[in-house]
C-alpha cells in the first residue's frame, strides 16, 4: 500500500542517535554510524523523530510500504519494558492516533500489563550509542600518596539549565561553561581544568525535558547578559553533541555569533578534543 513513512538522508545523517529514543516503536536504529529505518512495519509515518534531528536528515515521504500494524509493534514495545510502553502511548496520544491508542490499551489489558502513568518517559532504546555498556579500570595513584583536598570552583547556584533564572545577576558579563551532566563524573579535575572562573550551566540533551525551552532560555541569556565567552564541554558519545545544536540554535534566535570553545571528554575521563585556556 502507499502511505506516509520517514526517509533518512544518509549524506546529512551524522549518526548522533538523537532520533532513536524518540521512536519508541523501534523503527530506527544506529547501524554503521547512520540512522536506519529497520522496518516499514514499525514506522507510523507521524515523524516524531524529525524535530530531534540536528542535521535535518529526516523527512516524511509517501511511498509503497507495508501497512503499520499496532499489534505487531506492541510485541516489541512490551518486550522493551514499561518506559517504552509509556513512550509509545504518549506518542500515539500526542499525534491524536486514538484508534491505535485504544488498540494498544486493549492489548495491554489482555496481557494483564499495567497501564503506565502518563508522564515523560526516560530514554531506554538499546539502539542509542550512549547506552553501550562498557567496563574499564580507573587509573590509580600510589597508596602511599594521600590525595590532596580539591577546592571547589563553583561560583553560583543553581547550575541546571532547567532551574536557572535567565535574569540572575551572576550571569552579567559572565564567561559561560556549558557542560553535559556526565562530564564532572567522568573528568576528575573538572573544577580546576574547566570550571575555574566560569559560570556553570549544565544539561543533558538526551534526557532533559523541554529542549525548545532550553533554546529560548539560552537565547535570552545571550541577548541580555553581555556574555563574554562560551565554552562547551561534553562527552564523546554522539547524543551529547545535542548540546552544540541547542547552543547554536539559541545563538541564532538571539541574532548573535560567538567564537566558542569546545572540549570533548572520553568515557575513560580524558580530554579527547579541544584546548582548554
């Protein structure tokens, strides 16, 4: 049958993985460094993944495709657990797919599976590169050398962008450090190397709610606070690149440009890219 379904431009796709958690139906995976539509059957053609792509690589087209089947989709959804069930139901309701929503609820009831509460789900997609499980041994120092006390360089509160007031006086003429949530855990000398003399804004582009609100808030800060510099520090996982996308969109909205610094930290806790000054 001919119906609407997503199309991925491989030339534009950078494999960041931001689209994957926004397709709870499981139609998308990162394969060989690119987002792939793995099954026409699972794609409902509603395009919830489109707004999450920073490269504009995803569009909706009309072509011959297998009909979407809610019952088949629910087989995978149920296997993935309650968070994915929750995400799928929210997806259907947000797009006014009442018929599919009722089918999904009916299947859950038939199988005796509790209906999740209607709230924002967390990302649980196994296709996400940032969820790849790894184990490694931390670097150790000599047991004979007692660790020195490290002084905190934090200059303000709050630090999370969701809680930050864009009119806060500590933002006036500030040098901003915009950091991914995971960086201080991975990089042991975060305070002395990155934070010293900076105002901290931290966020997670993958799990935080309200990315559009983040763009609006940062745009207001850039436009009204005479920011002197911006340094982005993020993890090496692809989805963390969403921070750069958010900051760039905020700058565009504010009608401003900055020569931003960027540092990338490996999951083993080393600086992979970006000079620190």
